[in-house]
C-alpha cells in the first residue's frame, strides 16, 4: 500500500503542476499574485488532484479484481467509466464544499446557490476523464504485460518439459526391448542368457548415467554402441553384421545420447534378421554427419513397439540445433544421417533464462511506455505555454502550429513504438518478429 500511495502522490503532483501552469497562463493570464496566494492556489490544485487521483486509482484497482481485460473487457470499460464519473462527481462536490466553506470561509448558501457550479463540474469532469485515460492505459498495459509473461512462462516450461519427456522415454523403451530379448534367450539358451544379463546390467548402467545429458562425446557413444552390438550378436549370432569405426575422427564431435542404440534397435525391429538374409549395419563419418546404413528387408508384420526410436532422435535434435536428421530410403538401403555437433555456440536456455530475457524485454518496453507518458505530459504542459506566448506577443503569426504539429506527430510515432504498433506491419509486429527470431535462435545452440 505504501508503494501505491507514493505512486498516487507523484501522479497527483504532476497533474497539479500541469493544471496550475495551464490555469495561470491560459485562463488567468499571469502569475501577478502574492507568492502566498500562488502557493494557496497550487495547494488547492494539488488537493483536487490527489483526492480525484486517489479515488480513481483505488477504484480501478477494485475494478481490476472484479473484471479482467481478457474475459470482460467491455464490462470493465463501462463499469470503470460510469463508476469513475459518479465517484468523481461525489469527490468534486466534497472538494468544492471544502474549498468554498472551509478554506475561503463562505457561507453554506453560496455553496448551494453558486452560479458557476456548472462550469466547475464540467472542468472537473474533463480533468477526471484525462486521469481516467491514464489509469485505463496503466492498468491495461499492466494486464497485457502480465498476460505476455504468463504466456512466455508457459512456452518456456512446455519446451523444457517436452525435452525432458523425450529423454525420459529412452529409459523404459530400452528396458522394455532388452527384457524382450532376454525373455527369448532364457528359453533358447540359459547360459547365454546369463552372459546377456551381465552385459545388460553394464549397458543399462550406462543408459542411466547418460539419459539425462543433452549431448555426449561421439567416442563414448561409439563405445557404448559396440557393447550394445555384442548383446545383439549374442541374440542373433551370424544373422547380424556390424561395421563401426574404432574412434571418432574429431574428439570434439558430439551426438545425442543413446541415438545409436535406438537406431540399432530399430533395424532389428523393422527388418528380417536371419542367417540366409543377414542384417548388415554400417556406421561411418561423412561430411560432419554420422551415417548409419542397413540393408532394407522389411518384415511382413512389424513387431509391436512403443513408437519412440527415430522420432525421439529427430525431436531431440530439433530442440537443440538447426541441423536436421536425414532419413533416406533408396532401393534396398535405408540410411539415417545424424548431425555431428562440434561447437557450443550458445548456452542452452532453461525456462529461467528464457523468462529472464523476456523480462528484460518487458522492462525495456515499460521504459518506453514511461518515456511516452512523460513526453505526453510535457507536451500538454509546454504547448499551451507556447500558444500563450505566441498569441500574446506575436498574434499576427501563429507559429505555435509548427511545434504543436511536429511534436504531436513525434508523440504519435513514439506511442506506436511504445505499444508495439506499426501502421504498415500491424499491431505487435515487433513481438511477432522477435518470436520468429527466438524460434530460430533457440535451435542455434550447437553446430
């Protein structure tokens, strides 16, 4: 509440100064009064501004709790406008009573029968509409900013959850398929099943260690792939043939963890594997890609699976790089090319630093809004002064039109910028373009 009162005090002071200057120059014509009288007049202006601003400020705060801009914008606008006028008229009546009866000591009859009351209320109503416009703009922008921040938080958290979900799929998928193989071996060759279990425990430990990583050294993944190939060889013996490099040509090469295991698993699931028609899988490096090829001999009936494998790899790559996974089928050869990532160009953005960058942009826009309103207040203070000076000293040449129009046009463009509006590109064009760049930027983490 302290912050609200302090803010209302500042707004009231600015309004009082503006009205005092305009009233002295435009309506009264000069400052030729004793200093104590000027202070008294300014004090009355400040009292009016503070009371009316506070009434409207707290009223709009109340309206904000009852109606949202998103769901009840029309009701909020109507209720806010009508309520503001009624409360303002009540406030003006009380202020007028205090001014005439309490401050100037006039009798109650003069308050009740004042012939200038109509002009008084009209002037007060105009000032209130100006204040009302400011409060509507402030609360609307506040609601808009909160909505944007909420949407951005949802997007950030959704992207993070999506990536974590993709990584978590690997664990049950791998275990499910490995247990299927083990179940088959137990019935066919119990001793081999025991060896398989030992190797499986080592492989599964690796899965647990690596599944939460975004990327892994290619050398580590190749070593793991060889171990996994040994498991497959124990199951299929000569029905599978693997060719894999001993080491990566570049020690800096990185790859999505467990991607080779998923691809090898897919080759077994989708192809006929027999000694008469062995499955041959080759893994080679080619132009900064890891190329995995196998002879394509699809099964008549595919095994029931979890539909994770290749899609999981593609989705995870899409979340961290612009380089695309390539999938090709030419004749009897099926090829998958995995991008080899070498240099981390940008730190991967978590939900927190995405929100931070959005917050910084929001802060910048708030500053632009503040600058716009500051300029607008200055415009309504300075222009009347210039008009007064022009009409009083050089009435034959109305030069005040030049600064009034020039500055006014400048304020219009400043308003467009502050509220993200472009006459050619439309409303929120800047936000749309930033979002477009961010969609591209969020993938440029690795290359």
